[in-house]
C-alpha cells in the first residue's frame, strides 16, 4: 500500500509546461492574461494594446505621461509578470506612445 502524497496541481502543470512543445507561446499567453492583475487597474486602463515580439513585451499607450510612468517602472513590471507565471518570459518591456 502506497501513502505517497500526490503532487500538487501547480507541480503537475509545471511538469506539463516543461514538456509542452509550444510552451513559450503558452507562457506568453499566461503573461497577457495576468497583465491587468499585475499592473493594476490604472495602468491597465491606459494601455490600449499589449503584445509579444519574441521575448519583448510591447505595450501601447496614447499618453506620453503614461509612457514615461510605465517606462520608468518597466523592470519592476517585467519582474512581477515573470513571477506571476513562474518563468522568465518577459525579457524586456517596451512602451510605445501613439
């Protein structure tokens, strides 16, 4: 009779992601899904588009003031996004004002 503790769901998911052939795209999708939660409602409201180009996460804002604010905090935001998905997905955060 075995009494081994079953693996946690997060452990099983991590093992799956490590073997999943499209793990990069999946993890990028996870980052995009967590964007608003991580950056908060004010920044999420000001950002009109968020997308990946390779390992660079680009966010588009309409206001130069918000561009400066997000740009000044880009390293912290990238770290928090990576921490949220437990993987180094966001290599750089680029902020573009249109």
